[in-house]
C-alpha cells in the first residue's frame, strides 16, 4: 500500500506543547483551568451590577451624578486590566526543538563525563557572570532549555515563564514578564473599586436610614447587604495583595523570589536587580519596555501528514514507512528565534560549556542586573524530573 504526504499549513499555537487554551485563532491565550477566573468575573460584574441597580440611582439624585460615572470608569478600567492579564502571553519561553534538545544533552554529558552507576549525576546548572554576580541558569527537564535568569517552570501551564511571578488562578493565567504590570494595575484598581463601592454602600444606607429607618432601608435595597458582605471580604485580600506587590515592586523582586527567599536568609546575596532606589525600581517594573511575545502564536508552519493512497483514510489513521509517527510535524521556521550564548561570561568564571540553545531573547541580556536565585536548585530539578 502506498502513501502520500499531505502538507497543510497550521498556526503555531495549534502545536504548542504547554497546557494552555487558545481562542480567536491564537490571539487569546490562557491556562486550561479557568473555573476560578469565571468566579472572579462573576463577583466583579455581579457586585457592580447590584451597585448600579440599587445605590447609584439614589446617590446620583441625592448626592452627585458623578458617583455612578466614576464607578463606571473604574469598573471599565478593572475589567480591561483583568482581561489584559488573563488573555495574554505571560512570557512563555519556547521549548527546544528535538535537534536542539539532543545537542544540549550531548553537551551536558560531555561536560559531566561518565558518572559511575548508582551515583547521582551533578545538577544541571550553568554559572554565568552578569554585573559582577554569579548567575545560575538551571536546566528545565521539560522544556530542555537552560532557563534565563528569573524564569521558572509553571507546573499548571507546563511552560517556562520569563520573570515568573506566580500562577494566579483568579486571573486564569501565569503572571510573568509580559503581564505583571497589568496584573498589578488590576489589583490596585480593584482595591479602589472595592473601597469605593463599600464606602458608598454605607453612605447610601445611612442616608436612607435617616428617612426610612434602618430595617426598612435594608428591605428596600436587598442588594446592599450582599454588596457589603462581598466588598468586606474582598477588601482584606485584595488590598493586602496590592500592598504586598507594591512592596515587591519597590524592591524589584518577584513573588517567586520572595517565597524562595532568594535575596535573604542563608544566601546573603543582594538582589542584583534592585536599583537600591524605590522610584527607579517602580519605574522599571511599571514603566519599563514592553516585550513582544516570542511564541509567534499566529505564525504559520507546515504540517506533513502521511495519508494512505489506497483508502481515503484520515491522516491520523495511517502512516508511511519512512514516517512511523502518524502526526509528524515539521516546522519550516523554528519556534525558537535563534540560538546564542546564554551569557556574556567573563574570563575566570567557570562555565561548563560555551554554547547553549537556550531560547533567550535579546532583551534578557539588556536588563541591567541579572542573576538567578541560588536557592532550590536541587529542589527545582527534582520537581522538574517529576514531569
Ligand atoms: Zn520548563
Ligand atoms: Zn501558569
């Protein structure tokens, strides 16, 4: 039986290996688990709808028409920041192509030499020096790359994410290099909105109670009780979270680094990213350059499928002798833009190998101070091994 190869063009997002969902032909990218994200949407939209239905008409009439206008503007800003955080690429690093992965494995084996049977091989770490700091690039066993500094592998999305902060189920996405500032603006504006609604709920109840009595007011506007409850419980968590991220931004630190204690405790390593100036740190994190996505999700690639010529079988049900896998894909343009040295390693610093196919894009190295947390190297690798 003979077979013919059919080549068709597909978008690259269709072949990305992480645990993401895509909408609008790859324009929208999220984590697969979205239940909590829908709850976030429901709580924000629901509470605001109740506020506009029960309080705004009374407050606009008796206090100021600016109250609902400002609430509407704030609500729109919160939603824009939420959707921008949730629907964007957080800074996912592409995995190594098979031939690149083979090359890097060969390099590691050559550098490590023969490890006697029963002995644990040395951890896969590369030391580079950037801005007078020794930086450890850790190997990701899933993505087959040496991660750029500050990157980490998200086990939920199954991707390495650049400047990984944390995975946030409330926004249904990782928070990383490309969406951190929008995440922060979301928490900040949501704090303001919650305080705003909570305050005017109280004002509304007080004003009505003067005329009608407290119990009658609650009967007339049953939504108010629900709003006050939701706002009260949201207030503590969201305002607390905003305060925590304000503190992190002022130190130019990520949640991941804070949890690991990368720049404190036993390591006694100073944060090399910090400018030692709160204003400069805030400017860099919130107003620094925006980075393009390196995934090229909407780029086209060719997919070769073997189809049996005798029967009109679907591509996945047959294969040619030269192509044992039913769905073999061949990229015409690699997913990784280019490969280059991961470091501007200075002489005298031990670097096991000279070259790495780490898909690090240029902006990493332009970031002024670069270093990697020294903690958890073993733990991280052990975790990665479990993939
Ligand atoms: Zn990874
Ligand atoms: Zn994630």
